[in-house]
C-alpha cells in the first residue's frame, strides 16, 4: 500500500469510524484486567485577590475541592462507564491517599479486590491548585521507583490468579514503578499461553523492546516519536512523515 493511498483511506474512513463507535456496545459485560500505576487527582480551586505579605506569592481563597481517579484508575473508571467490568491491579500505600482512592473506586463501580497495599511507598497523589483555568502550582506526592521483588510477585500472582476471567488485559504504564521489565515479560508470556489480548498505553521513556510481544500499543505523539526514533522536525509539517512513523512503529 502506498503512502498516498493510506492518506486517502484515513480521510474517507467514516465507515470505519462508525464501526468503531458502534463496537463500544460490545464492551458491556466484558471483564478487562487493567494493570498499572494508579493515583489520586486532587483539585483545589478558588479566587486570587491578593499577594501574601509573607512572600511574593498569590493567596488562594479556596471555594471548591474535587478528587478524581487518576492514571490507570481513570482507565478503569472509563471501562466501567462503558459497561465493562474493570479488574484493576495496582499498588498503593497504607495511607490517606489510598483510603480516598478506595472510596472513589466504590463510587465508580471499580473493584478494590485486586489492589496490593504496601507501607514501603506512598500512594501517588497530584494536587493542582487553580484559579479559573490557570494552574498556580501542582504538588506531587509520589515515589518513582520500581517495586520490590516481594511486591512485584504479589502483583503478578494477582494477575495470574485472575487471567482466566479476563477478556483482555490493558497495561497502563506511567513510569511510577509498577510496570517493570520483568513484570512486562511475565504478563506477555502469560497472555500468550492463555490466548488473552494484551493492549498497552506506553510511556515515552521506554523503548519498543520493553513492550515486545503485545497485541496492540497506543502511543501518543511524543511516545510515537520516541518509539519510531524519528525526528520531531521531520514530522510536524509533513503528513507523509507521519505515515512513515506509523510504518516504523
């Protein structure tokens, strides 16, 4: 297939688009095993009317706070909202962030039964302080490090125990430490044996070899650049170069 024909197909692909939208209904009742980093997204919103007398920084008069499921937990929530049954496997700390996440999961109909709790690392929390649409500051509570061998084994045991129930596996890699090279290889091997599809949302810091053997990988723009090893300047103004990146991937 030539590049020009590929471009034409992309432009006129309304039928494919409708088929994709119509297929969403097929997710109803399907069990999706979701593995990856999870976190709590916190929003603190209000008005800034003055500068602090203690330092040249704005003072936010808080009017509203909002807590949401973040990272892979947000994906699990989306699966649930579309009629699927998410089986969320991840690691949280033994802390307030985990308690808040558990409550939000219950409201979103995301089971907490597959979560591994450890006191060796905190639950990831990202607090965004905002006025209107403007971010004043973001505060991250997290530790970016790979899991200990003991915790990684508990995660894999959870996956292995429940793989037979799953219609597919989604790997959500946010490079917080849950998705290690060893765990990734074990998951691919397990899925190959059980004929279970494994789909990956990759991270820009990982190479293509890290995800070798998966059935589908969904990179964003920057991740596609990193995985295809193509230059940004070659891609941004040239549609044929975008297709070249697709072929490279």
